[in-house]
């Protein structure tokens, strides 16, 4: 199957010219090839609720010309995920790792974000919205701004 993960803002999120997000997938503790995504916000602004903040499978930087109007006015949103190939079998654990400098606390991270997981198999571009507030979503916090989210149980 092909899978991509978008990090979605659940609340308004301020970004500035130092804000970054790195998001990737791990299968049974090993990095999934071509899943790493990075987003750097080289502007001062606000992402509104429901907007994409980061995504897997590509690298992107955003400037004022990336706003809807191209002159610094209007909404901003990250580019979508580029799905990567993944063979998820019985007993495998799928973890989404998010490293960022915008939200450092796990409580705020779970309140401020959700995942939009897209699949290309068996139905093309099927999507699943995962709130990080769900009890079956386990969030590990190994360091400030680094979160490991096990989404295996939510996918079944």
C-alpha cells in the first residue's frame, strides 16, 4: 500500500521565520524509506484550524509568495503528503514521528494537531482523520518537541 500523513492544525498556530516541522514514518522501529518530510516556515503568520502544517514524503519551505494572494495576505497552508510504499503486516507497529520547535509539550501537541492519513490501496486516495486526543492513539515524548505517535491500533 502507499501511505501519506498530513499534520493538521486543530487550533490556530503562529509560525515565524524559525518554525520547522519534520515528520516521518517508522515501521517496527525502522525508518520507512522516502517517508521523511520537512517544512520550514520562512515567514511570520498564522495557520488557521483545519490547515495542513506539515506532511510526509517531501521537503518544503514557505515564504510570503506562498500565501493565497502571493503578497503576504491571505491564508497559508503546507503542501500535501507524497505517499510512500509501505508493507504493513500482522503484528507490525506504525509510528509517526514529529520533530518541531513550535509545540514542545505533549498535552498541547495532542490538543493542537491531528493526522490526515491517506491510503492508495485498496481504494485510491482514501483518507482517515485521526484526532490525537483518541485513547487508542499512544504518544511518546522522548524529548522537547519530539513526539512518536503509534497509529497502528487506529488503522485497524
